[in-house]
C-alpha cells in the first residue's frame, strides 16, 4: 500500500503523516508530495493506493474563474495549486481514494467545478470566526450532520461532532456530484462526499490530523485507510490503472 500526502513543506506534512501512522498506516508506505514534485504528481497519484490533500495556503481565485478581491488577505502559492490539482487529476484517473483536509476540501470542490468564498469574514455575513490557530486541537464549533445516510455523516452522527478550525475560505458553490454531509452552525459546508459510485472521495474543512485522540476522528482516517487497503489488495482490471 502506497499513500501520498500533499503539503507545502515537510514540516506541514508531518502531522498528516503522523495521523496516518497513528491510525494504522505502515510508516514506510507514506510519502509526502511537495511543490517540487508537481511535475510527477499526476503519475504518482494515479499509481498510489490513497491520496491525502493536506491544508495550506489559499487557492488562487483564478482556479475558479474569479479575480482576487481587494482586502481578501490571500496567501497564494501557485506551485502548491499545481501540485494539488495535478495529484487530484491523477487520483481521478486511477480511481485512487482521496481524503481532503481543509484546503484539500477546497481543492476538490474547485477541481470538480465549484467555487470558494475568498474571505469568509468580509464576504459571508454572520459567519463564525473560522480562522483560529491555537491550540491546534482546540474544539471551537460543532458540525451539524446534513446527510446521515452517507458514510461520513454516519460517523459524525454517532456523537456530537466538535472540531477545530483554521481557515478563512470555504465552499461557496458546491460542485456538481458532491454531497454536503455536514455544516457548521453558520451554514458553511464542513464535510463532503462524492455521490457517484466507483471513486472513494471524501473531505472535511477542519484538521482531523490534530484530533486523532478522538474516536470519531480516528474513524474518519480509518475509513480512508480501509479504502486504500481495498485498492491495494484488489486485482487490477485490464486498463483500469496505469
């Protein structure tokens, strides 16, 4: 089983890698993909058994057909946008399970045709303060289950879902094919799943890598690992994977 994690630096990848290992992934099978790897990202992701799209800087509004808003406080790293979008494209080609975390959920939404709020405090009236940095495992708001019939929704419905929050952007227009599984009290989409069969793709807006001490959050990681293990153990159909 080969698992890939996208991040801007090795230091940023470390908590995601640690979460995978804590939830049962073999350490030697986890690799960080960094911006310098963007030229190979599509191929590597298509050949992997699982892809984690990690958190990081803001997506360039040009990726969803908008110009940057004045005063939106955007932190953009074009090389990271290229890395994530190429890796996701490869995973889509190979039907590789994808687990999106914070920015990763935004990347998924944009890649599938959705858009983002560039800056929640200035664009979405009445929104919560979602950009809360410290401590990383602080539980700052709840997540209301919007679709308990989904696998992620079923996990979140087991007990009250409380999460951390470190972002100032979020899903504006949900991409076709994605299901809004959970929302924060202000209505912002906090968790999504792909509705179509045949490609395991799920994502959350918070940082579950900091919350693996909680059984509910571990269960989300283990669902991803189970999907990756299933792909790794399945005989490859002719032409189905690179």
